[in-house]
C-alpha cells in the first residue's frame, strides 16, 4: 500500500542526513571565519599597542629588537653637583640676630598655623617672592597639616614653638622635653623634615629650657625686633615698629595665629615693599645662621 506524499512530511531519512551535512559544513566554515577574524583582531590590537619592531644591522647578527618609545622613560643625565650646600650646625647659644655686615633680614611668624590668617600671609610672601620662618604650635600642626605643608612647599622654614604654648620656664625638664619632642615628631610626620629651630613661647627661657633645646639639637631663636602685633596695636604702629627695628641681620617677630591678625596681614605688604626699597634681602633663619661667618662683600 503506497503512502501519499504530504507537503512537509518526511517520508524517509535521506533528507535529514542531507540537512545534517549542510549544517555541519556551515558550522565548520563559520568557526573557521570566526577564528580568522579573531586572529586578525588580535594582531591589529597588538600592533597598535606595541611599538614597531626593527631589525638590527649589526654585522654578523640578525637580532630583532624593539624600538622603545613612550613605554620606557628617557634616562636623565647624571649631573654631578659642583657645590654641596652644608648648613651650619645648631648653635649652643640663643640667636638674637644674624650677620650685621650683610643687608639681609628674617621675617618670622609665631603661633600658627591659622586656617584663616596663615594662607593670607603665605599668599603675600609668594606675591613678593620671599621666604620666611614659621614657628608653629604642635597641636595646631596636627589640626591643620595642609597649611604646614604649604609653608614648607613654598620654601619657608617650619620651626618648633612647643606643643601647647605654655611658659616653659614653669615646667620640669621632662615636661619641656615632651613639649618639644611631640611638636617635632608631628612636624616631621607632616612635612618629612625634622625642625632644627626652636622658639620658646613668650621668649621665656632659663637654663633648663636652653639645656633641653641643646640636647635635642635645636638652635634657640629669639628676636631683636618685634611689632607687638599680638595685642592689636594698629596697622601704622606695626609698620613703624618693624621699620624702626630693621637693620642688617635683624630677626623680626610677627604673628600669624593666636588671635585676630588682620592688622598684621594688612601691614605685611607695606613692610616688605618698604624694606625691599631700602635694599634688604629677606631670608630664612637657616640662611641667616649659615651667613653668620660670611664676611661682607
């Protein structure tokens, strides 16, 4: 009995086998095309990311070497220093002034850092292209480390002004040492440099204070010209006092923290411009100490 062919009906197994062969052929060809495409893509990507290769022409060799471009930094030539800067060792006595034969002076600022006034002082120093010395209070360094980094990064010297600004002469030797060491540790952790200059709060010193400073290898820095700006004496008074005290080697005391220092900030440009016009050079305490033994030119 014959079976009629119904459209779409599979009457034997030849058609499935034919289809299977075609499908397998398509799959194999597709896989080959995908593989070739992947190889091409990988080669293109590698060529883009990798500097071209060149063949060396060295006689007797056929080495293939890579041309080095941006992936390897160009080595900088080694420049041997012609002169090494050697700073003077710490002084065994309190420093009140520098070399009186050289027209250089040192601006110093106590009681900072202040989040409001210190950045203003730093901006003025940067405007006039000069450097100064900041005697910072330890706990304030911990509170405002970025300001202390700014002091240091502008080329200023950061000095030790005790941890909490006490009258050190009222403290025991151990307490004095703790005040100074804690401050130096914090400053060093902040800017990577350990202070070598120390100014006692209120200028109060005695044998115990000076002995601790020497033991810790500090130079104790005092001053010979102060504007007494800590008591808000007025802009004109601050300016006139500083100008009156200024002479060769002068250490000038101002404040950038510990109270309202708006008058000091306002007086600073007048002081700098006037003293520059008189031929004075502004230096750090470090430079002042280094120049102590320098003869006048």
